[in-house]
């Protein structure tokens, strides 16, 4: 995952999940992911209705130029990617595992934009076929945001997420030698105020 909002959402989801297949929708506290909230959305798992948005963050809506609540998630994708997206959503619900994917789209003016998609299952009374939480974050801040709208997205690379392997580990710090003044190409000069 390249985007900070994707990593923050995934870390929070994995912590709330614990040893279960997925966290319950009611356990998700928006204030806990406030830095990522603009890129976060929740969709309903309903293939017959195109997986409608239950809510969408302000940056997600700004990318497409309108409020996405009740709009079909499938409609964000170009025709050639829709079947694959529907299958991926089925896989996320069936296997109770997340995924990260790259995608890109263009504005009507021809400006290209790469985005990162993260999809994670949410449970309703233990059933993972109810809701999904995700993030759709641009890889760079679009200069046209608010003045243009992103068109249909094309799906790129896809990777399934394994919480056991994805969780960041704390960096290990090793005490240095105070007397060593020179290391490789880095020189340390003793100094300071006296």
C-alpha cells in the first residue's frame, strides 16, 4: 500500500478485526481514522444493485465531481473492468480478506490520474456479505480537483492482503558507539554550545 490513508484504514480494520473474519460495521469509529476519512467509503454488498455507496468521503466525491451516496460503485469503472470488480467484491466477501489495487482514469480534459483502491469486508452479525469499507486515494494531489471530474476508472494491478504479513512492525533501534566519529561516507563532528 502506497497511500497513508490506505495504510491507516487497513491498520485500523485489522486491529478491530482481531481474530474474527471481519469487524462489525458498528465497531468502526470514524474519529479513529479521521486523517483518512476523506478517502474512505462504505458500500453495500449487493451485486444486483451494483454495490451502492452507503457513504463516501469528501475527497472521493471531489474526484468524481458529485456526491456518491446511493450511486453504484460498479459505475465508477469502465465497462471492461466492471466484471472483474464485481468478481473481486465477491472474493473479498467470500474469503473475508482485503485487497489493494491500482487504477487510473482521465478527466474530460484528458488529464490522467492514478489512484489506489483498498477494499476490506465488514460484518453484520457475523456475515461478511453485508458491507465493505474501502479507500480510494489519488497517488498525487490532482491540480484539477474541484474544477474537473474523473471519468471511468481502469483497473490495474491487484493484490490480496494478508493481515499477518501486512502489519507494520516497529523499527528496531540499535545503540551506536558514541566514540565512532566516522561511518561510511557520513562524518560526525563533535560540537555544540559550550
